[in-house]
């Protein structure tokens, strides 16, 4: 009898899991990852994080699924970039338009800290709940730039840097002690553009006039009760109260299921039919460097290796099943030569007759723009930071520091410029002329390729370049971006250009089974050549701090510091 009861109960539970109403959950406490793990360590480190692509596809499917009744999102303190937030807002809007309940819950929007962007995400939901002890750090948008010239000068370090042109402000970090007029103009417009986007989103979501939203921003931050009184939050409630309310609306027998788990099942529906036509999704994330992509075991951020990304694009181009490619770019730039190599593969993919669409993430600037500009179309969010079409180069001269430390340096060499790149001595006049010739050549090449790829007169491309960073909204207005939207929009555009049905499957490319990962690579055109690797990184866990200080440049096509709007 007991065995029979266990079997019956098990069958009932399985039946319930197949038929009961669903309430989808999305926990943003640990943030989201852009793409599939590039290496085994990345897989381990991101095991508890949801992938953005899974969340977007899951919400798209859930909007049409009658079993799904509601969505609850916990907005945590882990910072999300502005463009990723706009991706989520767009997906939630489409889900909400299907008539389903959407609820945002936060323990706090900034615990005595800034919370403008997380709150901006929350306002796209039908209801916004805040834990009674929480606060709303609605304080506006700011960008801060640090200048190291004074500190470095005291240490006896001098930077010799050239830039093309006045808006390529990475060099200013080391050569100035204040913002130049062009620097302030550029950063001022970025904050203005982002504020316009945030204000419009909050106004629409909360039913408040934009002018009133700006007034409220100037009054923030808010204690929780003040936020409710101002109409910025619907109610103060603890997690159990929020979930109980949603379950009552969905049905008491409703089951909770994470969006990422929902997106991955049933497994059979996610596997492309053998021989079926697919869209390849290639990810390029992190600073651009020569060699293979990889992640540091010391905890630093990943890098976009030209060998890895080029191999992935080549393999997709040669795969008869792949009819279009979406290249997801989230990078502040890096090596000019590595960026140029990836640019070439994008050009060849387009020439091969396979549509290639670039989807920009939070940042796709400098080298990140170079690898994007030859695509059939570029899709970016209004809050994406892009452009920065320019170059800088030079070196730190530490002779003064060595003198202070009592370090004597002597050099033996053959050739007038053999020690040109030594950090002990400054460039000679002749050497500085060679640096400037190189800067002119790189800038001219960059701008010429922008003009060609974007169909712009060269003079117009130069006006949009000069090293200036644009928001996606302003880049769209200037012709550097074709459409405003997210990854799902880029995938839809790729299907359309390739003549594929709207539900044609997408495959993260290259997708390798365990045996393929272990076998030796046959050639540089083998798809296993696109595997990433572990790499040592000098800064390790301090990589973000080092980037804030402008210390690791990784190459001449690089944004200074951290450029994610949070």
C-alpha cells in the first residue's frame, strides 16, 4: 500500500509540473553573463549566473505560453550596465504586453548609495515593491574621471602620449590635471543623453510627467516610505508577502521556475534539426588582444582574442547550415592589429553572402567599434557606449622615478632608435615624429574604414570620429548605428536578411561537444581553433581597480578607465 501511494504521489507531482500554472522568477542578485562560458573556469565561475540570451529567449517564449501567469524579478545590488538593463526592459515590456503580471522586488535600491539604474529597470514592471528597511537611491547620472598627472609627477613619472584627436581623452588621464573643453563636452553630452533615457523610462513606467521625474531626482535619495508617498514605489513589503500576493493572482497551485530553467526546456525543442538552417551567435567580450580569448584564473575579466573570434567567424562562414551570423560585441577596445584582424573576418563573412549583424552590449567602442563597423547592420541600445573612433599611443618615462630610488640604468644597443620604447628616457624629436606618423596612419585607416563600412563621406566620418564616445541614441542619429534595439532584434534582423523563418533556431557558435574540445586542432580553419584558454593576468582580482586608474591599456584603441553606466 505504501509503495502504491508513493507511486501515485510521484505521478501527481509530475502531472502537476506539466500542467500547473507557472510563475517565472529572475534573480539578478549575481547579475547576468553576456554569453556562454569561453573556458572551463568560466563555466565554473558562472554556474549560478543566468545568461542574457537565455533570459531574453525565455521571456519571448513565455509571453505566448498560457501556463505562464506572472514574472517576479529580484533586483539586487550587483551592478548591471545600462544597455543590459535596457535589453531586460525591452523583454519585460513585450512579456507584459501579452497581459501577464510583472512584479519587481528589491530589498533596497542602493543601501545608502546610488540606485538610479536598478530603479530604472524596476519601473518597466507593473508593480514595484521595496523591503520596509530599504531605500531608493534615485540620485541621477554622473561620470567621474580621475587625472593622474600630478601624482605621477610627484613620483617622477612623465607620460609622453599622442592622440587622434581632441576627443580621444584616454591620454588626458596621464597628461592633464583637469578636463579639457572637448573632454567635458563629450562627457556632458553622455550624461545628458543617459539622463534623457532614464527620465523617459521612469516617467512612462510610473505615469509621472518627465518634468516631475527630474524634480524627484533632484530630491533623492529617498527613504522607503518617502518613495511610496512620491509614487515611485507601489508598496513596502517583504519577500514572503510579495510572493504570496503573486501566487494568489496566478493560482495557489502555481509553481515557481527560474526563467533560465524555463528557457532550456524541453531539451528536444532547443536542438536544431540535423541539417537544419541556423543563425550563428558569436560572442566577442572584453578587451581586444592578439591570440586567443581567455579568462584569468586570478579573477580578472576576460579578453576577446583575435585568434578565437576570427576562427569562430571563419567556421560559421564555412558551415553550410549557418545562413546568417549575429556578432555580439561588448568591448571597450584594445589592440589595433587584433581589431583589424577581426574586422577583416567580418568583411569576408559579408562578402561570402551570409548576412552578419552586430548586436552591441554595454560598450562597443574604439576597437569594439572597429570590429563592428563592416557588418550588414549594427543594432545598439540607446544606452550603449560606442564610437571612440580614434587612437592614442606613447609611453611612461620613469627616469625621474628611478633617480629618486637610486636606480641606475645603462643601455647598450645598435641602431639609432634601438631603445626608442624604453621607459627610462623620453622620445627624441626624431622618435616622436615616428610616433606621430604611426598615429596618423592608424587614424586615417580607422576613419577610412568607417566611411566605407557605414556608407559615409570621409569628411563626415571624421566629424563623427575624433575619438569621441557616443551613446547608442546619438550614434544612431549620426549614422554610426543602424537600429536601436537588443539581441532579440538583431537575431530577428539576421533571420529576415537570410530569408529564414521567424522561429529559425540560434546556435552559440562554435558549439563543441566534450570530445571535440579534447581532440587536436586540424587547422586554423577548424572550429575547435575558436576555443578560449586560461591566461595569467597581472592585476588578477584588482583588474577593475587597475582599469579605473587607467593602468592597463592593452592597446592603442582603448577607452580609459571604466565606461559602464550603472
